[in-house]
């Protein structure tokens, strides 16, 4: 047992912090709460790529650094702590690159991985559809073989990074006759192909959080099918484990935590800082307890990955737990701010950059994205505890 | 970063589980709850024979030279089996403070006796106001030539009736800061003037009121420095809180396993109740609470064991456990249904211990305030 990071890992953490603090000092971006990973800045992604920090844990032969998943954990933890605008590379770095590594052909790896690593391929996610949410296997988007190509027709929703992606990871039905789990395949395709239309979806805060993507007879060469045809659903399940595995499920609104603590120290009521109020101390300390538990549950997930196992039950547990923490953080911050909590960023008098209401409203979705908390509990109960399905 | 037990610790865990499954069945637990002693001297000697009492003591005092983390593994298994008796009192509250701040003579006199299972120790710390802060120490020790005379009442003292020695935390000086002027005395439990009255508790463990009436102890029985005992008391409380977390963790892990097993077997509406999603989600919530308890407890135990500053880690663990065990207990009962609230079902042993553990060595509020300080609030 060892609950410490090694000296080398701590040095890496300092290096990442130094870089991020430098960026903030230069005014290149402002830290923000970003639970959807919406904040994107291509130049930032480029600078991260120059440091070799995209594909950090991927094999060197494809341009990765071959570093450990614990190093990647440290990197992402610091990115989240500072609310860095990392969306351009986040999804590819987290799950798509890994899927290509696991299931892609040599040609796909050679073509796509270097682009991701250089910070040039912004891969969005095309999974959910109007009729396929938690029940992803009921998706209807079709890919029909036509000579050396597939012709894709259908619609995707809730595409993360949808408005600025130049590639999309897409799951589509390739065998309409087969049982629904057994006729699905995975693709990674460029979004500039003819027949693709992308329209924004605004979330409850008014931010463009996702996109709808329409496919109208989009012709895709067969070589962009990833892995085994009709076996895509089983490949996705593995990928979803990684989608849920990270600290972004715990630290999506972390800058709000720092900000509300600072706020209570600096704001006086009846001549005393709010931070000396017993009730407020207790609330913030409780958040700290919950945060530390989430951190441990997520560290466990990363150690599972590092062992070479897919973090299935562990990731489901950590994600369901951690998004509840994020919601509790947002709700507590609103309680502390009282009437001021309703003031959004652009408003006169808005405290802490309006982060609290933004996060509070947005937090309703934290427990829905990447597997609802209900689906995740099903995984913990069924696969983790062995409870029967009937 | 490594969250797993070492091979040796896994072996210790398995050995402890096998031994306790065999030697500490619920029939014994039940019997001990109503017995006057509250523990089995035969079992106690067997445990001493296995080297458990001296596990963390240096070899020169008859111990096994292992770490606090190793001891934590053992404590978890003891919690899992509801082991009755003065193990935590003797080892965690008694031997470790002597090892910390005792002089060589005291170590040589007491530690080998603890390791061999010959002597039982406990700590007389809390008083009728039931708090773990320095200002609450009102039991007085007054110098009288080469002796001190102790007067006052200690409450919630575990295992006092069978203890050979008490570590008594007493006020020796009234100074401006309540933390100053506190001294720990090593008191022979048979000293004239000490009387114990048993308290009837939800856990049916053995807690006592201990009244000190003109109890005369020699000066050499001071453990550590005169008037400067509070920093060690804080260490004792921290260590005891971690030990209590370990025991509680063992208990709630067992509750989770019992409950999942029951949900798989119990049929209603022609299907196992564990196939209903609501029951599955309850179980998933329990598992999350138990895993959170596991990692936070072992983080605290590891940090303490490594000799690193551990105030925050201990506070996180105990603040979490004190509330997680409420939730786990409630769901275990909800899933077990009415059978679980009968006195004949094993679940009740765990429920009563978990509920008692919530406040012991500091409740969630107590530790949240410590965390608030650590956060710089």
C-alpha cells in the first residue's frame, strides 16, 4: 500500500502546474467550470501537444509517450483544477485513441493517432440518438455497404465537442437483421464529408454544449470502420468504461470549490468572515470529505487501468458517486450565496464570475452524461455484486 | 500509488479471518454480551499466542515488530467477526501510548506483559460532558509529596472492570490554555479509591463509569511529561479513531455481503428480490459507501503507519465512516425486511456496533471542524 505519488510523479505535477499557471498569467485563457468539457482553444491544445501531453500513455511507436496512466491522471487532475480549455483533444485522448489502439487496423492507427497526438484531430462523439439514450443498442443510424464504401443515414444527438470537431466517432447499424446488440459497428470519420450537417444544441444555461449531427447518404470508405464489423457494441462497452474513468466526473466544477471557499473567507457578515460560521464550515468540510472519497474511488479506477484491466464496475461506481459530489458542490455553493446565487456571469453584482448558478443548472446533466447514475448502479449491482437480472 | 494490501498482509487477513470464523462464532459474541467479563480469557490467550497483542511492538518488548497498517488489517477482521473483548483498549489505547512516550522502565515493565496477553489496559479519557477536547478534562491530579492524588469521574471507559491498568488523563495544572496542564497517569486498576459501574450500551460492549476518589499514585507513574500530555492524547484519539474505522469497515463490509447474499436468495413475487432494480441500486449504494470507507480508512492507517502527518486523513476517514455506516445499516435493514430487526438475526450485532461507533473517538461533526481548520477556514 502506498497513498503517495512518487517524487518523479510529483515533479511532473509541478511541471503541469507551472505550465498552466504560466498560461493563466499570460492571460491566454481564464479558468472556468467546465463539466461538459466545452471550453476549447485550438492554440491551447497545440501547446499541450507540443509538450507531448496528448496520448501521454500511448505506445511510443504511434507517437505517444509510453508513460503510465498515473501520469495521465496527474495531468488531467491539474487540467481540471485550473479549468483549462482542453476540449479539442479531450475525447480523443481519453477514449477514441484508446479504441483505435485496441481495435483499429495498423493503417487506422498510423493515420489517426499522430493527428490526435499533434492536436490536430478534434474527435467528437456520435453515440446517442433521439430513440437511443441509455439503451444505446437500439440506435437506428444505418451504414449500408456499397462497393468499397458505406453509405450512412441517420441522426446523432448530444455530440460532445460537436460544433468544432473535425472528426466524429460514430456508431451505426451495419446489420439490421441481427439482434440489436449484434449488428452495430464503429467508425471514425471526417466531419467535412458531403452529407453531414451539424446544428448546435443549447443546454439549460444557454451554452452550446452539444450538437445534433445529421447524416444524409454520407459516403465513407470501408477502411474507417474500426475493429470488427457488427461487433461494435462490445467494443463500445469497453470504451465507455474509459469514458467514465476519469477525474472530470469529480472535478468538472472544481474551480467553483476553490472560488466558494475563497468567497467565504473574504465575505463578511455581522463583522465576521462567513468562513467562521459553524454551519458554513461544516458544509464546506463535508464537501471536502466527499471530494476526497471521490478522489480515492477514481484513483482506484486508474490503478485498475494501469494493471491492464478494463475499469468496468470500478468506473461505474466512481462516476455515479462523483457526479453526485459535483451536484452537491454546486448546490452548496448556491446555498452559501443565497440571493446572489441567481446572478449569472454577465450580471452586475454577480459573485465568483457566476460560476455557481452556471454549475448548478448544468449539474442536472452530470448524472446523465456517459451513463446515467441508474445505468451505472445497474452495472455495480449486476456485474459487481452478481445480483440476478430476474 | 498502490491501494492493495501486500502479500503478507493478505496472509495475515486470511489467517485472522479463518481463526475468528472458527473461534469467534456469533454464539460466543452473544454469550459475551451478557457475561460479566465480556470476553473469553481462553480466546484472549490464544490470540496472544498468535502474536496479535504484540503485533506492532518491537521485538525487544516481546512484540512482532510489524506496522500499524498490519494491525489495521487485523482490526478490520475483528470488526467483521464482532470480536468481543479488550483488544482495542489494550493494544491501541494502552500499549501504543506507552511505546510512544513511556520511559524505558515503563516500556520494559508493561509492554512484554501486554504482548504475552498477561495484562489488560484501557484509557480513562472522556468525562460526563462526553467530549474529546482538552477543556473537558476536569478530573484532577494533585501533587502530594512523591505522589499524586486523583479525584473525579471518567465516563465511557471501555473494559475498565477487567483492566489491570488504566491510562488516566487528568488535569495537573490550571493554565490559560486548556491544552496545557494535562498529564497522563499509568494507574494500577486495583488502587484503592477506584470504583467502576457498568453502563448498559446499545452495542452491549463493556463501557464503564470510573470514579477516582482520593486515588494515590506515585510520581513515577506519569506517562510522558508532566502538564504536557495533551499532544499525546490527540495522537491517541487519532489512532483510536482509525482503529474504530477499521473495525467498523469490517462490520459494514460484512453487512454488505450478508445483504447481497440475502437479496439473491430471498424470493417474493416469484423472483429473487435482488433482481428488482430498486434493491440493486440500494446494494450499489451500500457497495459505494463501503469502498469509500475502505480507501479512506486505509489511507488514514497508511499515513499514520508511515509516521506522516495524518490529521486530515484521519478526519476524512472518521467523518465519512461515521455517516457511511448509518446509510449502510439503514439499507441493510431495509433489504433484509422484518427478519433483520429481530434479535435472533446476525444483522443486529453489526447494526448495534456500527451505531455505537458513530460517536466513539469523535463523530462526523467533530472531524468536520478539524477538516475546516485544515482547509484554512
